[in-house]
């Protein structure tokens, strides 16, 4: 396909994304491109970046236009005036293309005569579809747009059509443009399901916010577009409006029904229920607003004559697409809906507040401590001392251990309860509450749950208690955590509600004397991970008890943008009496990069404020700063596992065993699954190892931020799935359908992009290292090694064998029917099985024998697949281990694991004379190597010579134990690690 595509990029203040966008165009597999880039008056560095990047453009026609800010419609129209390709494709500068995006669209355009060819919107940040499109249907399109702006459009169809400036600086301008082409120009729209646009959702983007400013405004624009086209195309427009109005009518019915229910609640409760009255009024106003909105009135006006017939004859198939479309939105609203039970119980809870003593309460403090330093940090004692002045009794729960003198220091304030360090603060609070019990707490008026992450008190803590007492709440805290999507996977509300942060909570008697409070803690379950502690307790507690009618609040009700951590000085000045320890870690603007943020640090100004305007001891602040800096110094190695144990052998050898090897050499290692990776995981790492991951937004950002802080990032790969020039040689890929092949290739390209982003690559064999040197200059050999556990299991399995006349040959690679490696040795095995009736062939995981092996059925033993820790015992049962490989570039890159695992249990191996087997096995000494024609002779020599089998096995075992175990094993990779670790140590000392 030689068709020229005019690609029009519009940019406004996207300096952070324009490079990724343009490079994705440069690298398109279809290179017949006219590139037109229009900067719409950006105020950032976008124009300079664009001009610099366009010097690398591979296209003969590349145009850059810079204009005063005039809006996207003006910019796109200007691009259309410049376009002279057969097709036009728009792309916003914050999006980017898959490398074969244009090629896929063109293929569909040619094969299906498409004049508008569209794909899907892929939310690469969440790794899910933002819009999964569908085959074209006109009525469905007029009901809601599913054709994205970055579609391939034939220029001859566009002609003199331009974007309507009436929708400039609004939204839906692309919807109107496409509607004009489809309705007026009769353009044929065709869906390309394999084409995905990488779509970035930015909070400041007007067109990408879920609700825009209000839904009413959105509907008004939508109906104005339909009204515009209704003059020429009334029949289809009226049908679309009728379908949408049916949805509106159904929503009105729901509102009316709910309004009636709330009204009944008001009548039943009669008095003291101001909140319900307000809700009642709000629902009524919502109903009236919907009835009187321009969108509803316009739709009603157009379809009133046909309304009755439409509802009677309504076809469910017309409703289904719309129902699916709004399903997820309704689900989100459902989870966030107010709890009617809480509203009903609110007056009763207010009546229960008579139990509370707000004026002179007896307070019970549970103070939870975990100490990571050799000695208890001073700031923790100071905060405890400050709290002690306001508390009658104190229980100090210690997660883990403390030095004896530190325990004695704590005992001056109250009882010290020791527990295992598990479950985070949440489990510490739970242990303290259950330890005290109902009877003890029944003598108290307030229960304080406080952890050791607070620095202070700064100022008068008593004023805080007095201020909050005046509000007559059931429980309160210092600050709120913001509402957001559930990143933990454990929140029972399916999102993170607005919640009081758990580092400082005050609970009144009206709450903790209720059985619901005790049920909550007794039924909490384990919180043995950060995600569980946050998802099961911290982000749940507030809503859980609010839904039971209890009233809560925060000392400062508005503190967005993680203010306690990012804006500590601002919070102090607003009356917060403490500073979070973690706030001191943000001592420079750069540290926010690890959180994916661009912020100005308040720490320098905070230090000045503390010194000049408070009496808090600065010596303690300096201690905190020193501890923060020591912690911030990167001493860790982070390994990111892209396989996540889906292929257990890969995770075990390339992730867990590597971590074990590094730890044995004295390094701290953290292992994180790709799906659970957070940007801040890299902050403590001087080296980041990314194993077998495709490129993703989080990894791209990790690499970018890591390089900003001079961290080294290495890619670990143990296969050649980084370029289709290798994978196209696989029999597996040659059998895939075009769609399946495109998906497979997409994964391969993704691996390759990730590899190229890194500083170097780690691999397992010399053959792999040689190939990978074509992609990276730094290539480090780190062979697969046996773990301590495998060595121990093998020692336990390596017991003397019972005397037997049988010679057992084992093949431990699963199915043999379509296994070309087994086919290589099958002729030799058939001859040997026929020649030597006492020979047995043991196959693992294979159940149905092929016909040509059926005559030897009595000599063939099959075994089910076994877990890896059972494999040493199974291998030990045989006398000869088979490791055949056909001569392919992929097999040349395979590692020597099969030989290692057999050697550890004293079984000799016959292996193909290829790749790592040739590198590691000394032929005739630690195993036998066979060419394709030597298998019969090699196996026969071992069948006939038990002493030879024993000698080879012993030699292999000795070699593997000395050279192939994780413990204290050094290689090119660990030498490199030592070099960069030593370099950073030197830089720190300097």
C-alpha cells in the first residue's frame, strides 16, 4: 500500500507528551506519510520540542505551523488546508499510535472500501479499553459517538467540509465533523477492531472528563448537533432522539419513585431529620431541572407525536446497546449512593450522643509503634508525651521488638504490649482494642487511636480537642484521605471513599460502646499487606460507621492534594497541630517525581517556620532529616516481575533465584509484580531490573524518573521475543490467524520497546547475549542458577536406588505429539526400545501415545505433571535424562536448566550439541553431547555402561554445586552491580 496519509497533529501545552506522540508516528510500519504538526499557541516548551523532534522526521514532507491560540477546530481546519494525501488522520498530541496503527486502518480501508476507518480507544494507563467500538450502525452512532477522532478519512470525501467553529473550545466537534461526512457526504464508515489508539486521559482536558462541567451542558451540545442535522435528515435523527429520550423517561420514573420513598421516610421520622428534608428537596430540584433542561424539552418537542407508539412498540434490541453503555457509570453511582439506613439511624445516633462527655472526657490512648531504627526515635517519645497530658490511661502497642531501655522509657507513660510485626498499624490497633476489652473501655469517654508517624505536637494540642468537642461528633480525625478508584483491590465499596486518615482518630463513647464497633474489629480479618491494611480498614472505617448513622469530621475539612504530606507548612498554618514524618521526605521538588507529581516543596520554609515560630526542639528535626536522608540513599535493587508466576519456572529462575543470588552477596532486594508496581518502589533502588515486561505507562515513567536520578535500569530477558524477525520463525506463530498474529506481534514489539528504553540487558546464555548486542551495548550474562531450596530438595531426593535390571530414560518436557524436539530423538528411542526390552521410557505430563510408539506401550511409563518441588524426586527415579533441541536460533538461546536439575539428583544427561548445553556440559565428563545423528550411539553407550552413568552423574553434580548455585555466585551481572554500587558509595562519601 503506497497511499499517502496526511497525519495532522494538533498540540497545546503538551510538552510532556509530544515526543512520545511524534516518535510513534516516525516509527509507523506504513511510511508513506505527510506529517503536519500545528502548535496552537502553547505557553510551555512544546514549540521548541516539536521543532527539535521534526529534524528527525523520516518523511519527505514534514510541515510545522505555529499559530496564536485559536482552538482545536481552527487548528484542524488549517491542517486540512495543508493536507494533500489520499487519506487524512488527526491525532491529539497527548495520544500516541501503535507502530502498525496506520497500516491496520489502511488494510481495512482497501479491503472494505472504507472512507472512514475507525478503531478503539485504548486506555494504556489502566490497560483496558476506554471505548471498545463496534461495527457501524447509523442509529447507534447518532445516539452516541463511538468513532474516535483519530480515524482514517479519505480526503476526497472531506472535500470542503471543515470543523464547525460553533463547537470550538467546547467538545463533540469531531462528532459533528464525522456526522456531516456520514450524513451529507454518504461516507462509508468501517470498523477496524484490531486498531487501538493509545488514549491518554488528562484531568484538565475538557473533552475527556467523564461528566464535563455538568451533564446538562453536554446534553445541550449533543442535541444542538442533532438539531443542526435534523433539517436534512429528520427520520434518522428523530429515531436516535426517541431512543435516547426513552432512557431519560426511565430515569425520570426512577427519580419519581425514589422521591416518593424519601417523602415517606420524612413522614415517618416526623421531626429532627433535617438531612432527609434537604435530600427530599434536592431530589425534587433534580427532577424539575431535568424536566426543564433544554435537552429534555428539545427532545420532547421533536418526538412527542411518535412517543406513545415508540414506547408501545419499543424494541429491546434498541435499548440494549445504550444500557451497556451506561452500565458501568450506573454501577459507579450505585456504589457511591448515600446509605438510606444511615440517614434513618442518624436521629437515633444523635440521641445516643447523650452518653458522650465532651467537656471533661476520660481518654484512653492506644499508641502503636514500629521502630525500624536501632533506637527508638526521639520524636515518637515527644509526641507520646504531648498526648499523655490529655489521656487518663495509655496502652502502647509495639509491633516487633525494642531495646530494653526503650521499653523502659515507654513504660513511664503506660502499659506496653508486645506483638509480632504483622498486619501494620491496623492489626496493632485491633490487638490493643481487643486487649483492653469492653469492660475497660466502658470506664472511658474517648478512645484515641494514634500511630507513631506524627511529629509534634506543634502548638497547643488542647485547643484541638476543645475545638472538636464543640462539634458533638461520634468520631473525628485530623485530615481526610481523598476519594479515588480502589487501588488496593480489597475495599468493600469498590472505590476509595472520602475517609478520615487513620494515623490519628478520636472515638466517642457513643461509637465504641456499640456492639457494631466490636463486630467491626473482630471480623476485620488479616491486614498483612499494605493493600489489605488500606483497603480493609483505613479507607473503609469512616464510611462503614457513617452508614450506621454515626457523625464524623476532620479538624480541617478541606485538604486535597495529599496536603498533610505535600503541604505540611500550609496545614500547620491552618491549625493542624502535627507534621507527618513522611512530609520531611519531600525536601526538594525532585522528590515528587517519584510520586508522579510536579510540586513545590514546602520543607525548607517549614524548617524556618519551626525554628522561628515554635518551641519544638530543632535537634529532633535534624535527627529526622538525617534519618530521611539515610533512608533516601538508594541501597536496594528492585526487580519487577512481568511474568508474575504465570510461568512458574520463569519467575523462579529469573526473579526469585536472582534475588537470592544478590542477597547472598549482601544486597537488599525487593521483588514487585508488574501489575502491583508503584512509582515510589524505585525510590530506594540504585538498580532497577525489569524482567520480561512489555512497555507500559508505569514502566516508562519509572525509567524516565530513574534516569533523572541517575538510577541504572536493566532489562532481563531469557528469550528472543523482542523482535518479530525471530518470532516469525516459530511454527506456532506461522499457524496464527492474522488477528492473532497482530496481537502476538504487538506483545513482541512491546518487549522490544521496553528493552530499548533501558540502560542495558541481562540474559542467560552466550547465544542470547550475542543477539541482544544488536539492541543494547551493555549486555550482561547471568545464567540460571539453582536455588538453596532446589539444592536442599535435590539432596533429600538423591537417595541410593534399589538394584534393578531396568534402565529408565526420562523426558521431562510435557506433550510429545507436536514437540519437534522429541521428534528429533524418537527414531533413536524406537530402535533402542526394540533392541533392549529392559529399557523404559518415562514421559512426564503425556497421556496418549502416538501410533508409532504403541508397540512399546509396556516399556513406556507416563507421569502427571508435578509441582516444581516434587520434580527432583521424579527425576531421581530415572537413570538417563534427555535434553534434545532442534537447531533453531530460539533453541540456541535456551538455557541449561534441564542439565542442572538432573545433575543435582545424580542423573546423567544426554543433550543436543547446541547453545548453552555446548557451553556448560563437558562432553564425556559431565554429560554427553549429541548431534542430530548421534543420539542412538550416545544413549546406547549409557544403557550398556552403568559405571559410565555413575561417573558422568558424579562429575556433573560436583560441577553444578561449585558453579551453578545461587549462593555467593559471581558473574558478569554481579560484577556490574558491584561496580555501580561502589560508584554511588563513592559519590555519597564525596
